[in-house]
C-alpha cells in the first residue's frame, strides 16, 4: 500500500518560488509539504555567481542561496520530501499528486512552482562552456560581460530583448539567426535595427562554441552559413542562447488552462489558476521576467492567495454547519 502524506498546503517545486511559498505558508500555520523534484533548489543550483538577489552586497553562490532558503523554510515549519511527481489529480479537493514510487501527496490547496528550463542548442561545446562564456540568461549574467564582445543566438522576442539588454553592457552585440527574417514583434525589430551597437548576422547557425584562454572560457563561435555551408569564426567572449524556454507543465495539460506556449495561465494580478484552490508561481507562469526575485515574489503571493482561499472555504463550511 503506497504511503499518503496529507497537508493543508501542498507545494510542488523547490526553487525560489516554491520555497518562498513554503516560508509564507508555514508562518501562516498551513504546515506545507514541499515536493522537491529532481532539482532540489531549482535552476539557481546550476549556476555560480548571483549578484542581483537583494540583500547581499557581495556576490553570492546560487546553490548556497537555495540552501539558505530551504533552511529558512524548514526552520519555520515546512517539510521537504524528495520525490518526482508523475501524475496529478485536480478534479476534486483535496488535490492529489502521485510520486514516481507511488507515494500519494494530498493537499487542500496546491501551489505549483515547477519552473521552466531554457532550451539549448545541445552542442557538446555548449555544455562544456556553460557558465564560462555560454549562458541562457542575459538579465542574469549580462553584467559579467561588461565591455566585452557578445553574441545572442535566436530570432524571436527573447533573442531581440536579450540583444537590446546586452547593449547596456557591451558596445558590440551580434545577433545570430539561422534564417533571413526575425519572428520577433515588429516594434522590437525596429528598436533592434535602429540600435548602433547591434548588428545581425543572417542565415548563420552555431556549429561550435570555441574554448580558449587561461582560465578557459569562450573565445569565439564557429558559425555555419545555412545557405552555403561555409564556416566563419566570430570572436566573442559571451554567447547567449535565446531560443526560448519550456515550462514544466506536462503534468497539467488538459487539467489547467495553459497559454499557447504551455505556461500556466493565472488571473491577472493574482496566482489563481483556472482550478479553484490551485495556485501557480514562478517561472511556470511567468515568461516575461524569469528571475529568482520575481519567482520568490510570486511564491509569496501564491501562499497568501492560498491562505485566503482556505480561510474563505472554512468560513463558508462553518457558516453552513
Ligand atoms: C544558469 C542560470 C543562471 C541564473 N542566474 C540568475 C541570477 O543571477 N539571478 C536571478 O534572479 N535569476 C537567475 N536565473 C533564473 C532563476 O534561476 C529562475 O528565474 C528561478 O530559479 C525560477 O524559480 P522557480 O522557483 O519558478 O523555478 P525553478 O528554479 O526552475 O524550480 C523548479 C522546481 O520544480 C521542481 N519540479 C519540476 N517538475 C517537477 C515534478 N514533476 N515533480 C516534482 N518537482 C518538480 C524542480 O525539481 C525544481 O525544484 C538563472 C537561471 C539559470 C538557469
């Protein structure tokens, strides 16, 4: 017989959104259970220097920040369980999640904080240089490339926004796109083409991220012309892959309203999803900002929304009785 864990507030995901919801939920007396998933601490555990999380004058390390958030959540009464959820039943309350070993987690309310993962080009050289010149987040890492030549790879809104953002740090930004036109909105394209420090290389695909220097880092990109097959080298010290993100919402297809890109839809200004009692926070519902601090902020909102929802339900139940 598989074990069942029940709580008033069930939280799925242990990145900044899930752990912030846990801190607020625990302090509101909801004894949250956090199902951590295969990446306890979330995306920040895959990076080193974090310079933009408020409260720290010195550079801090992503994994350290997440350990501290978890410790704080546990200190105020949240319980962490390591499991990966493979099934979700949102058809009635309490909601039920099932782990890959069959363990059942049930919650009067559910906070979904499963995040999103950046899409990569999946080149071995890209993997080798991640965090050493290759990044998927200009807002996070752009500051480390002050005064350096950089390239942004992609052709959609994200790529154009990242290229424009990088002009705050670099006088030489190259946008690399494998086609001869961009998918980005017209207004963004206009701003891109008007910018004196951005040039676009059309019909080019990255063949290889080139390593060099001591300590080793990115020194260039080998670019393949998608029409002629010719390879040219572009010298850059930063390469930002901006080809989109995949929100972790596979579990919720057909059960919650998702937008065309698969992000969970929430009522404007809240974390309420299309199912009453289910709340979403962090990168899984935010394709615009995608930062640790915004994830933590919406995590706080989700816990407060959930607490109010439960209070209303409990008030109605006692009034009816
Ligand atoms: C390399 C890198 C560097 C970054 N640097 C910065 C930075 O400097 N500053 C900044 O503000 N932001 C940075 N970011 C962005 C930041 O990490 C994210 O915005 C933030 O982590 C999003 O938090 P989240 O809680 O929404 O989701 P995530 O951090 O993605 O966490 C998702 C959680 O959900 C869990 N999960 C998913 N599916 C399941 C499942 N089926 N069952 C159980 N659990 C599941 C995972 O295990 C994980 O714990 C960086 C991101 C990356 C990748």
